[in-house]
């Protein structure tokens, strides 16, 4: 089961505005934000600090995924 954190009022408002700008639902906007950030962060650093090795096959930072 996925962990579902609550968004603060500010985070929700920010995500809503991103969704409006992209003309997509908030859920899709969140996915796009994650994809964009994953593309900008050094995956090797993420992998080196990762504490959960079980989902590597589906991890956005796994170069072999």
C-alpha cells in the first residue's frame, strides 16, 4: 500500500495552481512534478541513501528501470 501524506494548505494550493497551469487534474500534476524532480536529482545519490531496497525495479531513480 502506498503512503499517502496530507498536503498542507500551501502545498495543496501550489499543486492546484500547477494543475491549472498544465490543464490537468491535481493527481496528474503531482505525477508530473515527481517525474520532473526525479529527472533533476542525481539518482546515484538517491540510491546510495535509500533505506528501502525492495521496490528498486519500479523506482524512478533506478537507471535500469
